[in-house]
């Protein structure tokens, strides 16, 4: 039988036409390339043939690439696949190496389409022929020719995708139906098909920590490695042994399906949850990956420990009418300010954000409020002195997003904090910042951005500083496990000598998979005020042992809150200057009754080129506090939820980490969120503390509880407290009040040595929280982000300024309706 010539007459006519127009020289190929079957993310040929696994009910995309060829301007290729396993549904020439001006001569799947050739097309055959109009590639040519999407109709451990045979006069020395042309001369090519031998993969599973409490959640990671050229989709499933009623549950964090590329590895996160009824004991988590008929497993283990005590159940705190001591209140920044702030090149460059992290500082005649990625300055009557300004614009960073086209995402900025220092008469402002690299890994280096006003008027210019906190051993940073990393939720404080920032260090890749403990950065505040970036003392508390019962579970300290001192009060001055910190110790998301008191001494040396400071801590007993649960809110109009046909969201109470710390009159004041259980009904309350610290040597701190108590209304919840203290020792605690009878509202309580008389509503919420962070369609899980923190600060006139999140009666954006409320309170005993 006479063999069929591969090149169709139409294809030859097109090439002859282009050649006849003199567009391409008559050249003879000098390079022999390879035409291959490759994964859809590569643009060259794999080092070893693909071992493709097919999973019934999924789609498989492959690429046909060329590698190391002479110049080309056209091709005519027949791909062959097993029609009992794969059914072709789409051929795509996008991103072809032939460029944008490409003419498709043939697209034929089976016998359907155009350019089909009798006898050569049939079940399982895909013919693609194309020519570049007015273009020829430069040798050596490597890139994508085209791609094919298949529906997988049968599960198999391996499937061959290759090329049709039975053609003569093609680019290959064998009878493969693969023709590539250079001008209108045939190139010499070899072919590489997928292999029929099944590939393989391995799975390694690991949890973040060796133990978990009841009613808690921890994360783990799964590393999947392709072996022997394996390529394909796989599904992941989880089993936990021994199998017990109400036992732990493991599930993928985002998706249980992963596409594994040949000779690469990928990492996925999973979560493990316990309930209040999970039996304590040792458990093994088995992760099974299924790809076709290939199964592989990985194992990790965890200990579930019992809560030692039940959550607190204090007497209910009454919600009282009136607003005693409140002299002023006004609406601060809201979701519209966040979204629409910006002038010039920063116009229309802001995202909608939740939650509205709250910063507030007050000094001289000025109030500064910063929320998420926007800042505004007010006078002490609540009159705006500046427009709402993006923090990216304030710090001179690229805008959050350039709408385009093309749309460009820029640096991540978050978690603002601000502080007025009465000694220097300057305002201090900090934010977290992460570079967006733009190619390869999307995130680059991470920094703490610091701004210090050059005068007492914050409308004037500011000194700007940037501290690299990536901790990957580059750019002068420490080299920590799992890094590059970023410093989450920076916390700030100051004493007479220094300015202090504490962060929680998490890995960037995978995001949050590694945690290295709290990092403390200490520096001279006077140098910063004078425009000089001083020596930065970086203390890695991850290397400091936690108590034995916690260390056995791999616990590391977190959210170590530095203290500020109100205007008119005395700083701690023993042993060359002392800065105090507090942290909570509920490492397992259960219930605890301990606090950590920290002290950094010899802070006077921060003014030197080589400071010498000493950090110490002591664990002290306290009242009970425990991990809070998401909480209900009053039902009402929620247009975003309605449009998405979603139920009313719960509100996230986060955790029981330590909030803002104030050192005043020799006492440390702070508070945490806590679970409150009354008659098996969970709400969220506030546990507050005042602690008397004492230094016995530069390396030894001690502390005793001076006063403590709870704010916990009956049937409602109060969340995200901050305590502001005046120099005469009067204190106000601000928070959000929310529950079945309250939309999220701004509220406060006046604290005295005798406790508090009750809760006062500063600004009543007007609707439920109805923001995008709650709903699955916009990336949520039914729980709306809130907080993450409020702010309160005492001034030198005996007043406490407060700021917190609530739902105002003002306008909203499509995706958010939050606002903030700023108030001034004059407390008294």
C-alpha cells in the first residue's frame, strides 16, 4: 500500500503563498529539535517522558511543545490518545510560539472540526495545523505549539498521549505524523511521547504541633513529590485512628484535589479540629493520595489533651443606660474611606478590607486614626484636618492595586499602630509591609515600616524608616526556620529610652505553615525622632523555653505586648530603664489561668552603637480565660448576604491573645477575649488584669495580680478590648458589644479599683455586620472578620480617648458596612 503524504494540499498552499510573497528566506534547518507531550505549565520538553495519570470525572490538559528546533513558521501535527479514556474537548493556540498572528489551517478532533483528513483522523486523534502570518521564530526555537483539554472518562494508572503514525514526508525520520516547517522547508525533529509506565509520587504529612486541646483547631502541611515523571490530578483523603465517636476531624484547608507536575513537589495545608467532646488520647492522621489506580499515604500523629478546667462563669455585667464621662464622640474612618481614599496616582487604588484594624494616638491638638490601609488626622473636636489618605501614599509605597489594564497588584500593607510620645513630642506610626515580587513567587521581602513626625504637628513631614524582617539570612536579617517570613500584627510600646515592636513571625511559603514565635525589635526612640535609624536589637523569643508542660507540645510565645505609658506619668526607670511586656499563655486553645510578665532592662543603652539589654520573664497565676467561639448577632437587613442567598453571618472573636498594655502608676493594665459559659450557653466576655511588676535584678522580673475581673453581659458578648489609663490611675476599657439583641455597637466601661459599674453604649449599631469576609462566594466560611483590635489612650488632661469598630447608619460599599467610632471620656472613681 502506498503511504499517505502527511502535508495537506491546503497547508502546502498557505506555505507556498507566504513563501511566494518573499516573506521568508529559503533556509535549510541546521538544528534538530524535539516535539513532545508536556504538562500545561511548561514551555519546553520534560527531561523524562511524562507518566500521565487519569482520574475519572476530571479534565486533563496537556501541551504540545517544541524544544531546541531550528526557526519555524508552521506545523501540522496529529496527536493520538486512547478514546476509551480521554475525549478531547478543546484545542487552544493561545501563547503559541508562532506568535499572535497565527492562522489555524486545521483543528480536527476525531472527525469533527475542519481540516480533517480521511483515513488519518478518527477516534482519539486530534489534528492541529497552523502557520504564522508574516513571522518566523528565531533559532533555537523552544516554546508552546498548542494545548489540548480532555475529559477523563475512565480511571487508569497510566495513559499514553502520543502522536499518530503512518505518515511519510514529515519532519521525523520515522513515520510519525509530525511536520514542522522552516519557511517552507521541512525541519528535522524527534518526538517524545508520554510513557505507558505508571509514574509515582510520595506523601509526607506533618502537623504544626504535637498536641491540641478540646474545641480547638491546628494546621498541618502535606508535601507531595512527583516521581518518575508523574503528571496528573490526585485526590486527598484523611483518616484518623483510632476511630472514636466525636473524635478529631481532618480536612483540606482549601481543596482536596491537587495537580502535580512532573518532577516537582507541591505543599498543601490541612486542618485538624477537635470538639468539646473529643476523647483525649493519641491519634494517628493518615493522608491518602489517589491518582488513577495509584495510592500513596503519609502519616503524622497528635495528642488530644483534656481541658483542665471549664471556661469562666462570672456574674453578669449589666448593660446600663447613659454614657457617663463621655464628653465627645464622632464617627471615624469607615469602609467607604478605606475603599475610596487616595489622590493623584493613588486614586481608586484601594481594596475593601476586613477587619478594620484600629490605630489611635492623641497628642497636643491632634488625633490620628489609622484603620487597615488608610489614615486621617482630626483635631480634638473631631473635625477632620486632612482627607483620608492611603497608607501606601503616606509611606511612599506603590498603590495597593493599579486597576489597569493591565491590573497590577502591589505591596501588601496591614495592621497599623500609632503612638504619641510626650517626651519627644512626636507621633510614631507603624505598619506591616510585604513586597509583591510580580513574577515567580508572588511575595518578596517583608518589612516593618515606621514613620515618625518631624514636628509636633502630624500634618508636617515625617521621617520614614524600613526594617527588613524576612529573617532568611539575607540583607542582614537572622536566619530562621521556614523563612522567608513576615512579622504579623506588629505591636508597639515605648519607655523613656526606647521604641519597641513585637511581631508574630510566620513563613511566607507556604503562608503561615511555619511559626517561629514572637520577635521583639528594640531601638532608640530619640534617634528615630531625630531622623536617624539606630541600631536595632532583634530578640528571637522563639529560642526562649516556654513552661515545661507547654514546651512538651512545641509551644512558642506569641503576641508579647509592649507597654506604653500615658502622658504625665512616670516611666519605669530601674536598672538603666525598663520596658515591660505581657502575654497570655493559652497555647492550646483551651482554658488557662497564667500570664507572662516580661521586662527588658538597660534600655538606656539603646542610644549606643552596641546596646546591651536584658530580657527576663516570669509566669504568674491569674483568673481563668479561654479561647472564645464565633458569636451571634442581632438579625436585620443584610443586603450582601441576601444577594448571595447566604444566612446572617456569625462574628469572629479571634482568640485570647493579650491586647494593648499600659504601664501607669506602677501597674500594668491589659485584657483578653475569653469564652464565657453559662448553663451550656457560650458567649464571649473580657478578662481584664492590673499587675504590679517588680525588678529584683537586671535579669529577674516578678509580678503579682493587683486587680482582675470580667466584663460579661448576660446573653450578649463583648469583644476586642483595649484599656486606656490616665496618669492618675483612672481607666476606661473600650470594646464592641454584640449579640442576639444588639447589632455590633461601640461600648465602654469605666474601671476602678473596685471593678466596673457596668457597660455603657457609646454608639449603637444600626445593622448586622454584612461584609465580604463572611461569605463563601467571597472567600469566607460564614464567620465575619472583626477587630482585630481596638484602641484606647490616656492624655495629659485626665481623659481617655477610645476607638472601636461598629456598624454605623452611614452609607456602605457593596462589600462592607463597617465603621469606627472615636470618643473622649473623663473617668473618675
